[in-house]
C-alpha cells in the first residue's frame, strides 16, 4: 500500500507510535494510546489487513482500496470483529470520517487530533515489520521491555522494574516486603532491599546501589503487588531461590572474571 510522503516519513521513523491496551473481561476494554499514554480511542482497535487495486468503473482509472479490521469491545467483556473496505486515498485524506463510518456513530476517539497519531498507530500495528512500535498489552500495568519502566495505562510510574521478591512475617506479626531490581550490567543478578507496607505504598523504599525515580507511588505499589499476586507457587519459589543463591553465583562470577583476566595477560 503506497503511503503519501508526509505519512511515509513519520511512519518510517523507528520510534514508538503508541500502544493498544486490550484487557479482557467486563472491567477491561480496548484503548488506543499515543506514545505518552494519552488516549486516542476507546472501545475499539483498527488494523489494515490487506489492500488491492480495483476498477469498478471501466471508464475510469483503477484505484487502491484497503481492508480494515475493526475489533470492538462488547458490554459482556467479549470482542467482536469485522472488516470494512475503504479507498486508500480516503484513509489518508479523511481518516476521522473513515473511523466514524467503520466503527459507528458512537465511536469514541479524538477526531480533532492534528498529528495523525491514531492513523500512525494503526499503520504500525498493521505490519509485522513495525508492530513492535505499536505493541498490544493485556494489562493496565506492565514493565516496558525497551526501557525497563513500570507503566500504568501507558504512562511511566517508576523508572526501574522493581519487583516484590517475597513477603516476610516479623515476630510482631507485621508483613514486610523484600524488593528486588535487576542490575543494569549484570543479567541474572539483582539488588535487594526490605521495606514496610507504608514504605511500599509511599514509594520511600531505597536501593543503596541504584537510584529509582518514582512518579506515582500508589500506582507503582499497585503494579508490584499485582505482579506478585499473579505469581504461582513455583514462580515465587523461583524468585526466593534466585535471592538465596545469588552470593554463591556472585562468587563464581568473580572467580571466572579473575581466571579470564589472568588468561588474557598470559
């Protein structure tokens, strides 16, 4: 499908075009977000799944049409999908009108957004070559793979992927939390700290080896608790095992580095 130059240039930039949040269930829904987490559309998503050239009138030149797949959230938490066909030229010249016709008069989207963000997000999500620039996520909170940020509805709430490693019961009956965060230059190793419930919710926990920027303490705590609660017993035991065995693994890594450093000097 040929893109007009002003769209092709921006489509070709290897930067994030936005995200599609598709959360199952009645409390979920579909939301199309721009790169900063601002809502572009709610209740539906769009993908271009094909294009072809047709000539319905033999007396006129042929033109290109595109098939758009519309996925809509239903009131019972389900999804319904169908396709519509539109002239490619009209998609690029009158996209808000195309959206309104494809989704319906009740379509909820920013029809006056001046920078073609919804169109660029739709185009990016429609191709295997660019779909990583328009990822679909299935939860309201997640860790962004590219940056390591904790995200909440497309907005960064914590600058590092802090996780709850385990819960600890004190002799007084209080629950405290063992937190961990990956070491930037040591895959498989973490830094650890312990905090109380109040420190977890206020974002006042600290790692001595790393600086953490928390933009929303409550949402960061919700994200960490949600992740920990979603782990099964095996997942929780795996995290505990990684913490307990880290000193041994650190010692082995240091020994390996010493050996290879000696070998290189010979």
